[in-house]
């Protein structure tokens, strides 16, 4: 009987528009791993809290509210689906409005604490590719492999613009306003006191500005194999 392959915990952090989501999903599929979309968790809380008229304040009520939410990731025919309290909210949590709200709720210590346990529970057995902004520094500081994706502001704005156009073709989207929004979110994520956006010391930086999705995935996959070979492992080869 051949030994079981090691189930790795791989995390991919970086700012909005750097390619984390698409790359993480594709890499997880390639490896047969679970895809952990940490941003979707905060978007779910923002969507539901706004619906329930709970303002983004650091209160015990908001902590309990966040902790009690049931958020699930399920495989769909084309992509992974996100369910909040039994309802498919995959599309709802990707609107520009929810994006703005998510950034506000995500900076609250009690919300982050409530969702930290959920994320660690998902990844406790390994076999995941997680993406976010603080996975390598806070959520999974001992992850087997850490990547930090970056890209120019111009390229990130362009990607986000095309993504929103595809998802919400009837909405009018201003490229200059979108650029300002991304800049603002970058500042908020980097400046927050708790779990700020930053590269883990042992993370590998990859600039995706001039790369296609396939090239980024190939680059990460090769780097994973190089590291595993250095450790004397034959997994994933």
C-alpha cells in the first residue's frame, strides 16, 4: 500500500485585483484541494448585517451575530458556490456595494475573531488553498506554503472593471471611481490595527501584472514542487 500524500496548507494573500481568487480556485482544482475564500466570509457577514440593520460597530451583539452564521462552500458545475444560512449568495456578495461594506466589517476585531475560528476549522486537516489578506500572517501562520500576489494599480483596476462588467452588465461602472475605491481599500486594509494586509516574512512574492492566469498558476505550481523537492518529498510531482 502506497503512503498517503501529505495534505498541504497553501495560502495566497495580496491586495484586491492581484489575481488571488481566480488563481487560488484553479490551483485548488489542479491539486484536488478545497478552496477557502476568506473574503467571502466577510462579504457574507456584511450582506447579512446590512440586511438586519446591524451597523459596523465593535459590539458583543455583532460578534455573536457573526459567530452564529452558517457559511458553506460547495462545488458548482463551473465554480465554487457560497451559501449563507442555507441560501446561495454567490452573486449577491460580489456587488460593489457589498465590497464596500465588507471592508468596513472586516476591520472590526470581534468580527475577525468570530470568523478566525471558522477558517482554522476548515484548514485544520490541510488539503486547502486559501486566499485572503492575512492568511499567512494571522490565520495560518504555520502554513506549509505562502504566496503573496501583487500587481500594479492600473492592472488591478482594469481586472476589477472587466470582472464587474461581466457579472453586472446592466450596471454603469466608472473606471476612475473604481480606481479610487481600490486605492482606498488598499489603505484601509494596510492601516487597520488588527490583521493588516502585509506580506508574511516567509511568503513568496509573485508580480502578476504582465502574466496570464495560466502563467501565474504554472509559476506557483513549479515553486510548490521546487520547495517539496527540497524537503525530500515527491508529492504533487
